[in-house]
C-alpha cells in the first residue's frame, strides 16, 4: 500500500509528543512490511521541506492552513491507496470532500475537554462545534481509536461503532526497562505541560505529602520552569528544595531517569491514551493519577498504578502513600502490564484497518 498520513506535526517536530510517536512507530513498521508511508505536516523554523527517517518520508509546508493544502497536493501527486486523516490537533482534514482517496480517520480523544486554556474561547467553541460534526464530515470513512474511552466518545458524536477499530499503541519495551530504584523516595512527572495536563497538580500533591510528613524528592522532565509557568508555584512550595527540573530528555535519558523513580504522576483532564503511563509501567514504575478517559484505559488499577476520583488531591496523596509504603509491590506487575502492548501488534492492527479501508473503497464507489 501507498499510505499518506496527514497530521499537523510530524515525529521530528521540536514539540512532537506521544501523538506523533504512534505515527513513527506504526509508520516505520508498515515500511518494513513492504508499504510506502508519507507523512504530511506543518514546518517549523529551520525545518527541511522533506526528510526520511527509517523509511518514512516527511513532507512539510508552512503553518496554519498550508499543511491542509499540502496534504491535498500530496494526495494528487502520490495517488495513495489510503489516506490517514489524523485528528490529533482537532481541525479535520476532510479529505473525502476534496478527493476520492479512501480515508481512515484517526480520532485521538475528545478535544472539547482539553481545548479550554489552550486556545482562545471563540476558537475553542468553534473547534468543539467542528468536532461534533465529525460524523457528517466523514460519513463513510472508517475510524481508528486507541482506547475504549475514545471509542465511546466517538459513538456519542454519532459515528456507528461498526465503523470504529480500537488499536492500542505500543511501548518501547527494549528502551524502557526497570532500572535501579533511588534509595530514597523519588517521584517523577513527564506528562506534558499544556494546561489540560494540569502539571501544577503535582505540586499540590507534593505539598500534601510534605504536610503529612511524607516528603520525597521529585523530578520534572520536559518543559522548563520558565516555559511551564510553574516557577512561582515551586518557590512557594514547602517541597521546593526537593524539586528538580531536568529539561527535555531524549528517550535514552528519559528511560534512565524514569527507571530510578518510585512513582509517576499524571493528572491530565483527559487523554486518548496515556503513553507516559505505559512507559513508566515498562520501567516497573506505577502511575498515580485521576480516573479520567485515556488514563483509565492505560493504567490497570492495583497492578500498574492507582487512580482516584478526578480532582481529589487528598485521595491522590493517599495513593502516593500506598506506593511509598510498599515500593517492592509494583515493579513486576507494572512490567507485565506493559508487555501486553507492543508496537508490532499495533502496526499489524493498523495494517489490517488500512487494507480493509482501501479494499472497501475499491469495491464500493463513493465509500471513501
């Protein structure tokens, strides 16, 4: 198959995250299985207009709406067997309205939950309105989701469940492995710093633990204090002297740092899937967080972490206390949970979904 994958960021973008990880891990495995994969995305200052990594070709063009135009040009030029309209960033590509190419729509999560605070109020309302029209924008296309929570959200948006394939992502089990745990309690956060990720909740948790006499060291990986806006909160925290900001780490550095920790914290409003919780589990590290969409799908409560009611910071501190009291209870169960999810299995699921979409379109005129 010749696959064109449309997303607003590609895996080499400086702000690429878990959403782009799936594109690369699945894409390169499709290439290794004999397919051709071209990712069309936005450029960034200094970005090459095209590049290739592990067989996956990246084509970039400007910002805002230019990637949409570039995507249409790529479809005309490449004559793909199937197109992936990736909805990681809310605005649909709507390729069935402009081309006859068969389409698979990758629905990550319900953006109406996460847009407030990321974009202006009018933009959030507009994008949420567009999101509610996905079923009409893609009346015949198949959809792929990563979690049961996203499948349920998509059904509520009006997409028939029979048109949806659930394909959980994988985790790099060779890179993320159990390490030598820190001799004294160490917590970790690497879940991202956009507002809906609620990284400040981690500071609330540390304050609660300090008040309870359960103080521990804590490391933040990713954005710096300046870019995350956590600086003033850190300076006011009773646990300020125990907090370190590690900055952005590559996968090797992230796995090494994560492997020394006792627990991972994730307090997002919602996710499509929580890759950071899976990477922590692969390192034998449990995740504590709120029982919200995506996180409840990727964390196995009692085995790879503990989930508490959304917003209940005292319950989150209780969960941290449970982990701190029995650190040896978790590593083997966490790793076993993570081993259920491999990128090879995810790629096979994607290959099947893409092939079925392409063959259905070939046999059913107008079914893109």
